[in-house]
């Protein structure tokens, strides 16, 4: 099999560049983001189609727009910024999710066969969380002189969605959010 080789104009390749300093920060779009311990900012690089249905949510939130619309890749990529002690509630996806801290130390927690477990990731460490595993992340340390850590997240799929754990739904419901277990 021979792959087709293309020779694009420079402008075509430059349309595939996302400059961090130009990314639009988004702090809403998921039902847990109003909780103090879940305040975080998404800066989307590559997006995916939003899931269908009013109760479904994109993993990066329904307000996030991709900074690059020139490609359909089959995955989404975004930077996540959060203060120490902030992250996301326990959830899962029907696709794979990967994380790599850029700044700060981050905890990735999951529901395992013997209860919840976790791993601490330092900058440039990497984890690929398997499909269907309930997981959450939290910034645990920020670099000296900074207010937030930065995590790079990649989620596979053309239109992945979020399914919240029963505990997450309880916390969101107690704060006035109407969320069902299956939101994705």
C-alpha cells in the first residue's frame, strides 16, 4: 500500500498551528465546574463534535471550541489549568483519555478492583486511562510563583461524552445541578 503524499502551501500547514498564548480560556460548560473544588479552565487545541442530546456533555465542556477547525483528527486535545486542590469529579468516557502535566504535579485517581487508587504525575509524565475506567484528576502542587498548574489532556473519539459517577451526581445535585448518571 502506498500513501498519498501531499505538498501543501505554507498557509495550509500554518492553519494547523495553535499558539498557547492565543487559545481562548473557557471556565464553564460542564455541570461540576461551578463547584469550588472543580473550578478549572480549558484551552482547546483540537476539538471534536459535541455529543447529541441536551443532557450530554463533551469531555472539555459544551462551551469549548477548537482553535483549529482545519482538521478532523478523531481526538480532542486541550490544556487544563487549575489551582492546587481543584480538578474534576469522578467520571468515565466511552473512549481513551490521556494526561500529561506540563506545570505542577497532578493526581490521577481511579476506581479500582480494591477501591479508589491513584498515581501522582510530575511534569512530562504521561498516563493513558483505559476506556470505561471511572477517573478524576486534581492539581496537587503548582510551580513556585504560579497560581495554577497546567495539564495536557487528549481524549479519543469523534464525539465522546462524559458519564458521571453516582458520587459525582450526588455532589452536583446537592449544589443545585440537575444531572443524570448517563450524560454521554
